[in-house]
């Protein structure tokens, strides 16, 4: 329904709510992305403590190259410090020479030009004259289930696909349902009511409750096997890559689950 470099809105049919929830949770907690995980502070004379600066750096979304790096726990180096295949270093050397100034994410210099902050305009700290911040940061791949900084999305939701029926014979076009709808789904059209934007419906039922007819001339329900899926990327990964990775991970987990059930069944018999 909608696709750009940050957002994707899809209609997914022929499935059920448990599967949609598993997909949503895999996107949030299972798809890896890069985030700063370790910071060596060389000099910090700002008002913020080292730990707060490290936390802020961790939450800066970084563009991620999933094919070029290994998760630290899967990297052949087996080193706690990491190697070029599981770690990227970024340096920051900022000083307020003239007067008060803000240090932004764009001042982080990465050893890999592909692994850089998604935005140059994220404030890290304000420095007053003669204050300095010098540090080296190490980014690694990680998963949202360990820390939210590794979530590749800022939003991932789904809702049932709405169905709205208006009984033209009993509807007197009083317009009460049009007025009350918070999402402007309905519109008055001559002597009747039309659905203008079905996808915007949140299934709140306000239009049904306000209808003076008994039973109401409008009916709002949903398709149990069709969903509208919304994904908003932090910019770490393109939405399409996030979806395909999530599907791959879920597929692998379901196959493993199936295999374990078979093993248990054969052990019983
Ligand atoms: S259920 Fe709520 S959102 Fe949907 S059409 Fe009715 S009032 Fe609008
Ligand atoms: S509130 Fe009921 S009767 Fe009035 S326009 Fe809407 S559906 Fe028709
Ligand atoms: Zn490594």
C-alpha cells in the first residue's frame, strides 16, 4: 500500500493473528542492526557524565551492512574485543573553541563510510567555551531482544483489515457517523454515506454506537485472516530488508520447532 525508504504498509492475507504477532516480534527483537556498544572516553569536560554520553551514542541509529558483518557471538574471531568482521570503530573529537556549541552525530568519524549515523543532526551534548569531548566508540551488530538500541524499527504494528457495511435502505443520511469518526473514514454523498478511506478505520465502533437506527444502519467488522502491517524503519535497514530478514528468521525458528516436536514424539513412541 505504501513503500518508501523509511515506511512500508502492506496488506497480508491468508494468515492469522498469532502468526502476525510472531512476525511483529521478530522484526522488533530478532532482526540485527548496528549500534554503538562500547565507548572509550579519552576526555570529557562537558556537563554530562561519561555513562550518559555512552547511552546517548548507543541510541543513535547507524546505517547497517548486514552482509558485511557478523554478530559478535557468531564471528570466527571469538574475541571479546572483536575484529574487523564484527566491530566498527567511530571517533569523536569535539571542542568548543569560540563559544557554546552543540556536538552532533555527524561529527562521529567512522572507519567504514557505510556504517555512519542515519542522521547528522542528532545532538549528543552541548559544550561551553573550552570544554572538550574526545572518545572512541565501537559499534556491533545486535538484536532488539538484548537492548532496544538494536531495534531496526521505530514502529511495527498490525491491525485487522476493516469491513464496513452500510444498509442504504435504513440509513437516512443523518451524517452522525461522519461527524463522529475520528479518522474521517466516512463521507456524506448525496442521500447516502460512502466509505472514503477504509484503511484508516481503527475499528473503534463509534459510528455504530452513534447511529440512531435500531439496529444500526452501519456495521463495522473485520476480516479474521487479513491484516494491515505497518513498519517504520529507524533508517538502519531498508524496510524491505527488515521484512525479508524477519521472515527468514521466523522460518528457521518454525522449522527448528517442528524438528523438536518430531524428536519428542519419536522419543515417546
Ligand atoms: S469504526 Fe471508528 S474509525 Fe472506523 S469508520 Fe467507524 S468511527 Fe470511523
Ligand atoms: S449514523 Fe446511521 S443513519 Fe445516520 S448516516 Fe450514519 S449510518 Fe446513516
Ligand atoms: Zn570478529
